[in-house]
C-alpha cells in the first residue's frame, strides 16, 4: 500500500519544487522567531527544574533532560 502511493508523492514534491513553492523571506522570519520562542521557553523550563538551560538547544539531549524532569526513564 505504501509503495503504491510513493510515486504520486514524489511527483507532487517535484511539481512543488518546479513551481517555486517555498516559504520565502517572510516564512523564514516567522520560523526563526517561532524557534527562538521555543528555545527561550524550554530554557526557562529547564532552569526552573534545576537543569542546565543550555540543554534546551542540544537536539537529542534536551529530550533526555525533559524525561529526567518529568521522572520518566530515558528509553
């Protein structure tokens, strides 16, 4: 089933690339602002929980720290 839909998905992606459908500068600015707010919120959460705030910017380590904060095992 998945392999039957894969060619259609590839055609759609190719058509979008050829038409120039991208985020543009406004979309990029919105995404950067969103990510900055997300990192700031995670940094504050980590700090309040007694964990290092810089851990919010390390991709996999931040999930491990979040799991430690809520008391769940890392696996």
